[in-house]
C-alpha cells in the first residue's frame, strides 16, 4: 500500500485529501506545518508528498530541497494558488514532479499520483535493467549486441532463437530499453504457461460474462503493453487456433476482446522467443507459416553459454556479488580448481544453471573463496561425456513418472525437461502426465528457476 504525506496549513484541505486518499486505497498522513511535515517525512517511509507552497513556518521550495536531498526518489507534488504558478514551474525545474493549482480537486490529485507512480515504476525498471544486465565480451555476444543496437530503433518484429536459460528475455529487454519505447511498459508473457482455452483472454482481454468465470472485464497483455513492447516467450507453444488473432494484431495493429466485436487499435511492438525451430513446427503443421514469416522480420540467434566460455567469469563475478548481498556473505573469489571446473563444464542449463550453482556455492562457502566442495558433485567427478551418457540413460529408464525408482520425482521431471529443452508440452507427454500436473510439479520443486 502506497503511503502519502499531505502538508497543508488549511485543516479542511488537509483532512479532505487524506480522507479521500484513504478511500482510494492509499495510506495517508497529514501535517499542518512544514516543520512537522519534515519530521514525519524523516521518521517514516513515504512514497509521495503533496505539499502546499505557502506555509506559515516555511515554503514549498525549502521543503522540496529537504525532501530531494534526503530521499531523491520520492516524488513531490506542489499545491499552489494560481498566482504562484511561475514559482511552481521553478520548483519543477528543482525536482518537483508536478504542481496543481487551488482550489484542489481530489480527482486531479489522484490522476497525478497514478501518473507519478507509473513513471516511477518505469524509471526503476530502466535503472534496474541497466544495473543488472551482464553483456559479456565474447565475439559471439558482441555480434548479438550489435544486432540489438541495429534493430532497437526500428519497429521490426524480432524473433530470438536460443536454448532455454540462454538469456532471451534479457536480449528482448535490451531491445526495448534501447528503443524509443523504453519509457513505456515491457510486458513478458510465457506462452507455454497459458492454459489453451484462456490464451485469447490472457493476450487480448475479455469482457464480463464472456465465458464462465469471467466475473470482471480483463484488459489483456496487449493492452497492458500499450505504447511499449510485448515479449512472447515460447511462442511455439501458442495454440494453433490462437495464432490467427496474433497474426491479425501484427498485420492490422488491432485486437478484439473475447466476448465483444469492438475493434481496438493497439500500438505495441512485438518480440518473440523460442527454444525450438519454428520452421520445423511449420513443417509439422503446428505453427502457421504466414505467422512465422510475420514474426521473422529480424532474427537474432543467441548462442548457448558453452559457445561463449569467455563470458563465464564475468557472469560468475556478478552472481557472487548478488549472492553476497542476498545471503549476507562476503565471498571475494574462486579457488583455481573451481575456475577450471566452471569454465570446462558444458552448462546444459546455460546462464540460469550457472547462477543457481553460484548461489548455492556462496551459501555453502565459509571462507572468502569458493572451494570445489561447494560445487555440485556431478561437476566435480563426472566427465562431460559420462555425464551426458548417464543423463540420457536415466531419462530413458524413467520416461514415465510412475515408473521412477532410483531417481527422485524432482530429478525425473528435471531430466525430462532437459531432454526436450524445457518444452513443457513435450515434457508432459514424455512423463505421461497432463500439462496442469506438470506445471504444479514445476512450481512445487521450483524447477522454473533452473531453466
């Protein structure tokens, strides 16, 4: 719940706004003076400040300087009489988010709050991505990033192909945050996780009463991404009958909600990703050929981690820093044998697997350097070829979940997912269980993070 501080010496206005904001689901607290407002601000974690410009003991400019120097990320909205508009504009140049003239309309305040929080969220997303994106220095990833730089300013639909866990969503975000749409939403959708009968509703929305269970209107992911980018991961798993609506959205830039015939114009850039060959699915009549060509306006092939081994240590260093922060540790580096094992390991699960291994190793490490004993046993004692042979043998022996004997259920499911490159539909068939059961098991064992 967002917490708002209202500062105004007019008790009527102060109470009016705090009561209104509470009715709208905010936590609000009022102050009738600037000095008391500063004390409340310093003692509490407010998400927004509404501040009157003219106060008996101070003015909006002095308060703004204090707020922005203390917590610069907290937006401040100035409330002022019309005669002080020039000063309000000056305050905006000094860091205020916006101003509103009196007499104050609560509805106008609400709109400004929503706008501020929306922009704040986008700003945090951009900053977070820039801070967390790990590029690498290998020639393979440099070529990918060159393609990102070329295609980002355009409106071309991008198809990203790569193994599960190789970082396809990060590349999609890199395209988005390098484009002119960077200050608009980035909406990521896992097509493989959408129930077949709800795919249209999830993507394009529905109206109340459109089907059993539709008790409210639903916006849908395309409308959530309006003005920005929608990223469709595992697009090859999108049901065939839903692909025609996606094709229409791409070609005509219009959608229709389930349950109504109204045409809605959309301004959304589409980026899709797949861990399997779409052209192969076209040949098997599981994917529309016309949709494939529409998605394939610009293709980026993302190499697996084993083909960019020069980047492994850069990822390791970053993952160690994150794990230190998460677990309250102070690991500074790696034992030489650990470096060798990490660089020679084939990383079937790519970057996600590497991050999981480092997280576990940091958690287990009691010294300043990660030792071999903190790594998974199979990394220390099995050669690459033996590991592949054993993995293939285990998967073959336990293709039906109920027949698993030596392996745990979690291992069986994980091995099956690896065999089919984390295609959940194929894994469910391999394990002889329905997709819903598989999704529940994946969630139960947290296998999604091991992709």
